[in-house]
C-alpha cells in the first residue's frame, strides 16, 4: 500500500456521482480506499447509503437518478435535466479537484463534459457498453473525461483505439467474494436446512424491474414446484419498499410458495442456493462470483427492446456470457422469458452434470481474472491523475 501523505498537504475535494445501488457500492469502495491513501479529502456530489456511510455529502438523494430503459426515462427527463443543471452549477462553484462519474452514463457524462470544459479534471468509472452498441459514443467520451476506469479487461481495447486514457481496475465484488463461498454458513444464517433444494429468485432491485419480472419469477418458481415438491425458494429484497411490493404481488395473484422474502441478504442467498433465476445486470456478476448456476431473464418496454435489438451488435446480454465470450448461462429475453421456457432450464441446473462442472470452472477462471484489488486500484488511478494535473506533489 502506498504511504499516506503528510497532514500539511492541501486537503483535496473530490466530487462523485452514482445513480444506483451498484454504483453506490463502487463509490463507497473507492472513497474508503482514497481515505486510506490520503488523509484529508472532502467528498461531495450524489451518492447512496454506502457512500454516505463513508462520509460523503450528497446534494440530492441518489434514488432520484435511478431510471431504467430508453423509453421509461422520458417521464422523468425534465426532473433529471434540472438536477443535472443544478449539480453542474454547484460543482463549478465548489471547484473540486476532480469529478468522478460512476456509471449512469446518460447523466454523468454530460456533467463530466461541462466540468471538463470549466477546467475540472474528470474520471468516468464503469464503461458504457460501447463495445456492444454505438461505439461512436467513445468520441464524446474522449471530450468528456480525462480517464476511463473499466471493470473488465475486454473493455480497454475500444478506448485505446480512440486514444482515450483507460485503465482496467477489476471489480470490487471479485475482491469481496471468496473463491469458495461458505454454503453451510449461509444456510445457517438463513435458517435453511442443509439438505433442502433451494432456488434463489432475484428479479431486480428497482420498482420497474419488479413490475416486469416479479410475477414472472414467482410463476416460474410455481412451475418448478409442481415438478419438484421439495423445492424451497428465497428472494432477497433490496429495500422495505421492494419487499412490500413483492408481498402485494403475491397476495394479488394468490401465489402459494415455500418462499422467504429476505431483507437484503443477497450474498447470503447466493451462497446458500443451489441455483438462481436472476435478472440481467450486475447481480449476474455476483451470482457468477458465487459460482452459482443461473438462468438469466429480462423484460423491458416493448419499444426499448425493439430499439436495442436493432442497435446491439453482441450476441449476449449477461455479464458471465460477455466475459466468457460464449454462452455459459442460458438467457431468456422479452417474449422468450416464460415459466414454460425458464422452468425446464432451472430444473436442469439442479442436477450435477458435466456441463455444470464446466460452468463452475469457467466462473472460477473469470473470478481470478477480475480480482485486482479494485478499490485500491481505482483510488490510486485517481490520485495519479491528480498528480499529472499538478493537484498533488
């Protein structure tokens, strides 16, 4: 670990913006590492509970930035533009030494462009999917950011091709999650008997995701239960609101399952389960790091799906498949996501097979690739940039 700076150094002011839970996790890890590397830093911007717990001051609640889909954002566009305009004006007034936009590219890259034009150094943490669609976005990114920090090695190539400073730092979850998760301990925490066949249901952490996937996942679980009556289910709920939302869906549709709705505890659920039905997104990376076989599903607004289908140039959407560059886990998107299609795929995952063993080995290889002490690497990259800019000796 690098030596800490002397207390006589000028205090740094670092601005960060995260738009959703996964960004909050990355931001909190970076803040924690920055505090270890430099003793005098003030953190401002927009962040979630994890970033606030590390001592950040948030201009507005992070939840106001969390919107999914191309079409869905239109209903919130006026509010988002107002928040961004206010934030940019405030940050130009505050004059932070560096601004770090964490994911949420439709919001943060616009902030970065205006701040960089105003002479403030900028970093973007988490690459947009430029390798999948609209690669020309890199040209705008080049004008917006001094440094791109990527989570995955395959993302670096496109930035180097367009002369954008880039560094892959790995993923903080790969550092946090052990190579061999303790299944027995997780089941003890959740009060799940060791012999129980357990499926985890993870339809997402946002209101819109639960509205599109919550009932579908419950119906798929019911399909599996009809064929395997000994099955039990757990569903981690990201918040009290999401838990109440699922309870309302269960009550409204008369779903009767041996199901535990958990208060958070997503990692315990993944460590404890035999397989998982999961929404495409960062959670698939977590399931991969826990070495759990999974079925990936996603539904979105019909128009959003039609637009993306025309634009996307890669054959997969889930992170395990993108990282492996082949289909390691089955994906069911839009109309293909039905209980009758996903149920059989889930049931196949419960039985030990040669394919399952190959998947586990692939997951381990990918975990090893992503384990790079990400929080420290990202923090060090930010401090190195500040030295290049003359903000640090």
